[in-house]
C-alpha cells in the first residue's frame, strides 16, 4: 500500500497497486445531460455540487478524463451567443439558469483542479430528441426550414447544406476559442439511425440541389466527410493542441459486405449512418477514435472481443479508446475467465492491443454510483495507480522542466514545492500539470513504473507527509516532471529527503 497524496485540495487516500497498470492510459467517462432529469431538478448550487461530486468519484475510481456533454440538441450548457440554453439544464430551451452561471466553465475548472482532462462533447446534427419538443418561433428551424430534415419525429440539421456545416463549425470555434478544453468530442449520430429496419430517406430536396450525379449514399458520406474535415481545420486553426475525437457506433462494416470489415452482423457506420470513420482517421482529420463496443465479449452479432481487435488493426495511425458499457460489462459473466463479469478481460484486452490506448466508461453515472462494484474494482485494481493520458506529437517538442524543487517543512507537515516555468502566450508546450514520483530508500529510480507516481496536479506544491498520519517518508527521493497541453513530459527534477 502506497501513500497516495494528491494535492492540497484533495483528501489523502490509499490505494492498492495493481502491477500491470500502465503509466499512460486514457481513462475517461461520459457524463451526459440528455434524458437526465436530475440536472433540471436541481438549483444552481446543487448543480455545482453535483458536478464536484461526480468528478470526485471519477477521480477516486482512477479516471483522468471527463467527456462532458455540452451540446446535446443544438443547445448549450454554457453561455453562448450562437445557440440557446439547453432545456436539459433549466427545463426550458432558451431559459438561462438563475443566478446566471456557466456550467461548462465550472466543470472545466473543477476537472483541471483534479488533474483531469476535459473533453467537450457535442452532438453535431440533432436538434430535437423526441416528438413532443416544441421549438420557439425564433428558432432557426422555423426561420429556415429547408436546412433541416425530419425522421422518426425528430429534427436534424441536413448535412448537405454548407451553411449547416458552417454553423456547427462556428459553434465549435466559439468553444475552443473561449474555453480551456483539452478536446472536442462528437458522438455517433450523423445521419439518423434506422428505425424498425427503415432507413432515413428524407433528403430528396437537398440531393436534387447538391447531389451533382453522385451515387446517393456516397454523396451522404461525402457530406459528413466535409464536416469532419472542416471541424478539424477549425479546431487546429484556433488551438492546435486541442484534440478532436469521434465516438462512432462500434461496427464500421460487416465482413459480408466488405472484406475489410469485421466478423459481425449488426448496423454499420458506413452503410446506415453514412460515416466513413476509417477515412477520417486515414486522412488525419481526427486525433482519436472511441468506438462504442457496448456489447458482451462474445455476442454473436457484435462480439466486442473481436471488434476491439478489429479497431486496433484498422486505427490508421490514430489512438483508439474503447467505449465500454459499464452495465453490460458488470452484468455478463465471463466463463472463459471464471469471472462473474467481463471487466477483467476487457481491461486486459485493451492493454494488450498496441493501438488501443485506454477506455471510456459509458456511462459515468454507473461508475459514480458504483454499479455492481465497478468503481471499487477500478479504484482498487485496474485504475489504482495514477495514469498520465496518452501524449500527442511527442517528436515535436516538450515542456520546460520545473525549477527549484525543494522540501518545505511547516507545522508538522512536509511539502514538496517547485517553481513553474514562466507563463507566456498560450501554446502547446505550456506546462499545465505536474507529475510527482516517490522512491523509497533503496528503491530503483524508474519513472516508467506507474506505482511510483503519487500525484498529478496543476499546482506547484503537494503534501508528502503529515506527522499525524502514516510512516515517515524521510530518505525518499522525489522527482517532478511537467506535462504540457499534449501530455508530453519534461525532463525530471530530483530532490532527496536526507
């Protein structure tokens, strides 16, 4: 058991080390607001406290990133001049919270306080989620109805219209420009999902206007391709360190339809949603893929065991973070592993596949509710050590290291403190977090050992000993490194407590 001291703002906790935990791993969780009545049933103070509680519980479970839904239905969980306030936050579309506050800004600050990444999650095309929702007369749908399509009682932006791509890109640009997000994350909703076997066909007008003789399905895919490429450019032109991730439905194509496809027989991104995610990865338009492999390991139509390997083999140079369904993972037994759930096998598989760099838990509320003990398992075993998120563009720079690393003794407590590099105009090499390693007397100095990491913090000070708790750390060697906005690690600074 290693003393696990995070920062001055966090409670001292204890964790059993799990020897196979990697030093770097994306450990995310989706927190959605759509369909979640608990948000609109709370006042502002309660909503803030709820965000803090969710992040605390995710951190305790070993997560290092939150994917927070900020635009579920062409609306905003943040102060926006482009789109209205979300009804999922306040109960009515366009109604501002009172007193006024900015949930996304608050959640970003709270995530960063805890050393966690914040990825802003947007649904690109969806405008309404059900047939009952009435949009105000001033809404763009009522002003320019030709730009929208309807299917199964829902309304969507028509992907064919350039002005729609511009609108969505302007929303993303506004977020990236004004907020300190680590990533922009879009989900699996492109053209509408089929309903009861019936595919979407309601775009005759836009096909006549923009199709230019292209085969209909190829044209639809091209429309989505144009948005993805434009979003990539929009993000990188504003802040080149902000990652762009896509979380597609878990099957690209079935092998029976394409020899490049997977051994599966379910709905297909390429044919049913008109999303050629492999093309996006191959063209360098996205930084990571988070395929939603929400099925049991050996489900006949969509075996996640085989699909994880397929995505690994077809990543086209981008990182893969596997979207794991917590409920199914914890409910389905794994006879091959003599286990009552599939968690162990799924985590181990994700670590054995070279292009898979982590997992994202769907949904985060099941983790924070400790469904069937999942949070306990993550905290005590699979995510018991602190993990640095994967680094990007490692050959293109790294942050300046910390200076003046020192031990400070005050009122029975011992702190490790250092000087941050000077702040300059924001850039990718800015140090934004610091990693603290501890090596006990006689222990080999090896910063690749995840068990030696005792903190990852945005602060420049950590508590390493309190005379009222635990054994003394005297004689230990401490190392501190800086992480930049792309999670690249600086050269180490070293001090020994003699």
